C-alpha cells in the first residue's frame, strides 16, 4: 500500500526558511526517482525539485540556489529545505515519484501548505 505523508509547512515571512518532510511507505525512496511538487491556487501542479535513485538532484529555475532536496534512506523519507522564501512560493507542496521518469501520478498525498507572507 503506497502512502505519502507530507509535513512541515506553515506560515513564514519572506526571506524565511522551512523544511518539508515526506514519509513514504510502499516502496523504497533509495530505489526510486522522487520529486517535490507544488500547486498554487488557480495554477497547475509543477515539479520543483527531484532526486534520482543515484542521488543526483535537479531543480526548477525558480527555486535553484534556494531549495535543496535530500532523502534519508533509513527513514524512507524525502526532504525539501526551502530558504529565502518568497511570496510566490506560496502553494501546497507534495512529494511523489518523479513524473518525468514514471509518467503522471494518479495517487497523491494530502500535501502541506506553505504560505509566505509578511
């Protein structure tokens, strides 16, 4: 049974930081290309960051240099460290398998809300 549980979101001021976590069950993150996604109101879901099974990372241009994706293979958890947050980063954040590798996903967790506002 696949389950994705995101946490760590909240309200933060511009320039602040948050660390998101995604606890995965049903498959091994160490063997899977994973991604963090976000969806802002009225916009389509977009891929923010990805990590391959080999540990290589990739980032969308709009977060490059500010966000860092990582994983803990023992905890089977994927993280997203977000620094220098901007109001435009406000969205619901989700983790899932990397859809550029596996195609569109049908199952999603509940996500975690990130709001950047003063």
